[in-house]
C-alpha cells in the first residue's frame, strides 16, 4: 500500500499475510461466520505474538512497532486483515491501547501488557445507535459521590462479544470524556445485533446506571485532543482494512474476467467489461492513494490529518459500494450464490463504510473542520 | 509528471512516457524509443555547458547577468497574472496584441534568453535546465511575451519535434524564428474524420513530377491557428498500405495560397480552436519532417512532448494551503446556502474530489519515480480528471440553482459557474478520451486482451473511414 515501505515493514506485512493464510484463511472466516467453528483465544494470542496489538504500546509494556511509525505499521496489518476479512476487535484494541498509552492512569497502564499480547481485547464504543459519531454520542455520565454513573446506549460496537474491556465515550456536563470499563461491570450489557456483515459481529452496548470510580476516566474530561486523535486513528485503520478488502475483491473479479468464457472469448476481452474493470480499478487506485495520504498525515500529525482521514473515509466509503456492486455485476450469477466469497466482501465493506462514520458524516465533519 | 512543462525537463521521463503516449493512441505501432531518445539528445544539450567555471559559479554569474538584463529591458509586472478561464471573447488574441507579443519575444531572443536549453547552432543558448530555471525565477516579476496557446505549442511541442526529426536545413531555417516570435507553429493533427483514431487521418499529400507535394484535406481542433504562421501537418502519402505506414509530416505555411482557416465556435462561446482547409496547397520536399511513410514515429514523439507540455489552463492551481473548495464556498455564500445540509454535502464532495485527484497524482508520481511501476499509470490520473471533473462541474450548477443558469448581465462572477459547467468535460475528451484511457488501463495495466482490430493489416484505402 505505501510506496515507501521499509524492509522491516515489508517483512512485517508478509509475515502477517503468511500467518493469516495458514491460520485463518477466508475458508475459516466463513466457517466462523456460519457458526460452524468459533475462534479460539489462540488466534488472538498468536497475533499478539506477531505484534499486531503492540504497535501503540510503549516498550516497557511489551510494545513497539517495526518502523517506529505505528500508524503506518498498523495500516499495513489492517490492509492484510481486510484482504482476508479477518475477525476480531483489532481496530478497537489498537485504539484502546493508544488511549491508555496517551491518557491512562497507572492502574490502566498496567493492562497494556495484556493488550499488547492479545491476552485482553478491547472495543471502542463511540457511536450512538442511530449513526451519530460525535465525541459523546448516546451516553451520559453523571457525577456521583465517588465517581460517575453512566447511562445510555452505544451502537455498532465491533466484536463486542470478544472484548474484555470497553473504551466508552460519554458526555460529562455536556463535555466529552472517555471511560475504561471491564465487560463485567454491573449494569453494562452487550446486546448482539443481527447484521449484514458475517465476518465481524456487532452489538449495542447498553449502560443502565453503571457506577464507576473517578479513576475509570481516561485522559481529561473535556480533553478533545485525545478523542480526536483516537477518531483519526480508528478512521484510517478502518479505511486501510477497506482498501485491503476492495483490492482483493477487485483482483478476484479481474481473475474471473480473464477466465470466464462466453461467445467463444473470455469475457474480459469485451470492451463493455474491460471499461467497467478500468473504472473499478481507478476506484481501487484512488482508494489506495487517499488512504496512503491519510495514514501518512495521521502518522505525522500533519495539520491536514483530520481532513485527510475524513476525506479518505468519505471517498473509500463510496468507492466500497461502487466496487462491490460492480464486482458482483461482473461475476454474474455465480456472485449471487452463498458459496462464493464475493458476498462476504460485499457485506463487510458495506458495514465498514458506516463504522466510525459514514461518508455523509465525514463530509459534514470536513465542512466543520474548515469552519463552514 | 504532468507538472513538467519546460522543454528541457521533458526528456528525463520521455522514454518512460513513450509507452504512456502510446496508450493515448488507438493502435499499437513499433516502439519508437529510438526516436524519443534522439529527441532527448537533440532537445536538451545539457552537456554543452560553458567551459569556464563550475556549474554553481556559472549559475550565480548567470543570475546576476539575467537580473541586470531584465531590469534594463523589460517592464516590471504589477500584479499576478490573472487565471485564464476558457470562454468568452476575452480569450481570443487580437492581431495587435499578437504583434506586441511577438515584439516582446524578439527582445528576449535578441537578449540571448530564448531557447535557453536549445542547441546553439539552431538559435538556442545551449545551456542547462538549471539556467532556464534561473531565468524563469528571475523573470517572474517582469512582463514577458504571452503568445497564447499556439505560442506554447510552438516551443513545447512543435519545436522539440522538429529538433528531433527535422533536417539541419529545416532546423536552421525555422527554429531561430520560432524562438524569436517570428514564427508561431501549431499542430495539424486531428481531422473531422479522425479524432481518437489519429492514424486514420485522410488528408492527402501527393507527390508532383517536380518532386513537390500537393496537400488536400482538412484539420480540426487546432489551438490558436487563427494567428499562427505554420502548421506541422500529418498527411497520408500512401493510402495503399496499412494506415500507420502511409503517413508523413510536413511544415505547411498557413498564410499561403489554398489555406482557409475558420474559427470553431465552442460551446462556451469562445474560439480558441480552428479548423483548416487545404486546397491544392503546394509545399516542397524540403518541408518534409521525417522520412516518407514514417509519420507515425514522428507522431509518437510529438505525443510525448504534447503530454509533457500540457495546457497550463488545465493544470489545477494550488496556492499552498488547501482551502475548502473555495469557488463553491463562495458560491454557496452568494446564494445564502452555506448552512444548508445538502449544499454542505456537495461542497465536501467536491473537496474530496480535489483531494483524491491530488493524492492520486502524488501516488502515481511516487510509483513512477520508483522505476518499477507500470509506465502507463499516468492514465489513471487522466481518467480521474476525465471522470471527476464533470462531477465537480455539475456540483457547482447544483449549488448555484437558479443563479447558475440566469444572472444579471454585468455579473461575471455568477456566469463562471455556467462556464465551468460548459468546460467540465474538456479533460474527458481532449488529449485522449475517457474511453481511450479505459482501453489503455484495461489492456496495458490490467493485462486484458486487446480489441480485435480490423484495420492494422489492411491497406488504408480498403478500410471504412469517414
């Protein structure tokens, strides 16, 4: 994905791909999706050993990244995860580790070792159930005698069923705050949702008067910078997963067009098909380009990082639909069958398009970033 | 890549781009890297540095010399040059203005600052691109000649092509005049019957018993021909062989007997382009450029220069900071809709288009510079502009609503939206249509089979053509 990858980064990405192909290829993902198999904890400790979850964690807690550029390194892993539709709350766990690293208390930081090693997983509950992704959508935290009491509902929490911890965005006196909650805190329940994506599962997180101590706060109440940073990272990593999935879906379709014959020729020799493929490949290349620009800007904390991250999500979100539908069209009937992997990609992409903000939400955010 | 415009800079990537130029053409032809390389050598005498002093000392001295000459000979410029919009009569150059600009160019030529990287034996200065850059930097604050689109075609496309393929005699006659502003040249390339299918031109050049050539036919989409002196004309000299093999180039005087030039009125009301009719126009064999029947080789050299020389009107301008679609925000404020959620979505969509094109160009450039990339990747940038610019133009119209279709006669700002809409598909068509880019991408990047061709091996006169 990144034109300037170092040898270390290349090795990191190649190792990731080899691991996925041998341990959790799409055929396995499919069996898990069909509930014929469950992911065992071994998958997550193995990816912990590979370093996928340690990228944003300081060295003293077992963390580190191959190039010292954690956003770019995480982007490389995300691309491979997207290509092979990997399960699990990996974006959430990475973002949670970043939140604790940047703003966690001593007690919270003690968990970083487990997060880095894949022994504990986390999800970020940011959005509300109706598509708002603002810093404190859907949950309010009232000040109690010794801490806070949280009430409300979060929507579209990715793989909440696998999370041991939740990073919950909530409003305190109308100001954004982040809370770090264990999955067994009284009053918190994970309510599974049925959904389009078969490779991730989504849930609502319902909080009924969940009492937490003041030490559950991550960072400062009203400290917008941390939440903004986390949103940018979550956005670009989701985009990178989408770009991986889009690329693989397109490659699959190109291969089909090269091999499938009709009227005595391969269908990829018909101009009507070639031109569609050219347009789809333009969407793929544009997606790569804007994702690369956004990952780099977020890594460098460039002044335009926020707008590039949002522009990437807006563009790739739209491109995901165009490419998915175009690839289904070019596959013809075979692409409409359950046995074909195409729909696994189509379902995942349509869902990732919404996670951490759909294109319309990010476009409005771009206007606000510019003061319009 | 597309940002390189100076002739001297064109050559570094010329070899890599020859394949990209091919992707714009309909048909394959034998690779002509030899022609492109010879263009590179002749067009950029980078090694012909003055013998005295190292390059750095030479450049500093040169800069002082340029400064002094500019201060003594040219008028300082008061404001930034206005951005030229396509459309309206203002874009057209009057004969008086052309005469003034030729005079200004002559002053630069006589001062020794025209064709800085061009060979000295043909009237250039034989210096390096670094010298040219010094002159460009220093002259920014002065009024220099602007011979319009045909002036750019002369120095960026026709001149380098003639340097690459013209005879010594031809080069000695015409190149100095091109540099001095005395001769303005245009390309006589497309025809009413041959656009994307460039090798399908049917303008005929027939040899006379005396050894001259008689040209009959018509050309179209010639930028600025109404004030040009010569055209580089692609003509069919042998219709009995397959179409790529029967073509030859000629330098044709446009002011002579038998040539009729008519402006084409474009949908935006301006007449930047012309059509030309040739009725028994006689040129001598000395005006031939390249070998008889070898016109396609020359054409491909020319397409490389054309791509590199690009029309600066079509290059997006960046002022540094990336503003939020400034034209559309201004428009939304004019019509009081900056708070309307639909309008805000449209503005952000346009901004995302701007960002994506910019990121794609950077991405393609990075990959291309790495050397390992497919040389045809530039087609992605072209197709992105060709497919996204129309979307952006339509967004302007949508935001403007009634203000985009009717305005008070004095309100030039309001009419800009309509003009942008009319010009929105320029890059979808000019310089290789979207369809040609899609052919190029699918065949040369994605590796899909070529279209069955009905015209490659049959004589041109047996083909169906317009």
